[in-house]
């Protein structure tokens, strides 16, 4: 009997020791951080979010998810109960989004603030304050994915319309035209080959022609200068023209002086000779004046004389004011 009682006492002591060890471990490992409750309400899907999921404020872990349930007042709305460290600066402009850890698909709550210095958001255990839950990256991709698919489908339809048989025939015809044009352009250098080969000779010939024109211009300039100098010498005081006029005058005086001794038959011949000499000098003077005004007439000839009255092409000038 005593052995049985000792064994029973030993068993009870062992059980009490195990219970005490468990309670001590629970007490020792309990969370001593003081947290305040908040509530997230959303109509979006929250895939991968489970109770005890982490709550982070700009990347720092500040709490955890306590529970996830449906809102009994609003159909289809999800309520997410979170506990956050009381020192976390949750303000009236703070919002929440869903974040995901790597490729595991485990979700967590990411808190962020639009600006700093906002008023802190007051909350109570019996009436926790609500923090808006905004769409995350995956939610935005999901919403925009449908638009992208619609645009891709529309683009595919346009591509199918572009490559229709009729358009294919048009494009093939355009390609053939381009090919013909390319062949025509390829034949141009071959056709220009002889011309290009003669181009150096043509250039040399043009250079020689330019040199000849330059020489001719220089010659014309020299001839014009010579005629100009000749005209100046002829017209200068004491020049040939003055001397010739003096000789004519002396001849006239001589004729008058000896008119009594010369036969009347020779006098008309002397007068006629004097008139021809004066006419020749006038013609020579006009020629020199024309050469001074147009020296190029030595090479290109004198300009055509306008027709006079009674000649072909003559146009009578009209008086000013008459039609």
C-alpha cells in the first residue's frame, strides 16, 4: 500500500510540474508590447491574408492581424481587426494596402501616410478607428489587366484586318513597285557611267574655255584702252584732228588768196576735196566715240540701226497723252 501511495504522489507531482512549466513558458513568452486596435473595412478581395499576419508601417513591423470576418451590417464587406503598437504614428491621413512577401504569396498589411505632421488618429478598444484599405499593386494590375486585354484584342482585330487577302495583295503590289524602282535606280549608275567618264574631259574643256574667255576679255579691255587712248590723242588740243582742221582752214585761206590766179575750173575740185576731208574726219570722230562707248563692238559688231520712216519695222512714236 505504501508503494502505491508513493507512486500516486509521484505521478501527481510530475503532472503539476509539467503544468507549471507550461504556464511559465506561456507567461514568459507572452507579448508584453501594448497595442491599440484598429479596423480595416474593404470590399476588395484579400487573398493570402490570414490572422496573425504582420502589420508594417513603412516597412517596420508594428503589429499583427487579430481576426478577419464579414461585416454584418454591410453585405460583401470584409472587416480586418488589427493591433498596432501604441507608439506607431497612425494619423488621419494614414492608409493601408496589401503587400506580399516574395513568391510565397503570404500577405501582410502595409501602412503608409500621404504626408507627415498630420493629426494622430484616436482609437478605443470598444470602438476602434477605421483605416482605409486602398488597392495594392496586384489589385491595380488586376483592374488594368482587363483593359490591357481588351486593347490587345482590339489590336489583334486590327492586325487581322490589316493582313486580310485584299490588303495582302495591295502590300505585295507595293513591294513589287518598290522592287522595280530599286532596279531602275540600280540601272542609273550604269547609264551615267559614260557621262561620268567624260566628265573630267568636259571639266578640263570648260576650264580651257573659261581661260579663253578670260583672255578674250583681257584683250578686249586692252583694245578698248588703246582705242580710248587713240581717241584722246586724236581729240586732244594740238592733236591730229586739230592739225587737220588747221590744214583745211589754211588750204581754204590759200584758195581764197590765190583764187584770182587759179582757173575757175580747178576751184570746184578743191572745194569738193575739202568737203570730203571734213566728212571723213566727222565719220572718224563718230567712230572713235562709238568705240569709246561700246568697245565690245570690235568682237560682236555694232548694234543694228533702228528702221527709219518708210522702212520695214518702223513704228512711229506716239505723242504723250495720245492713245
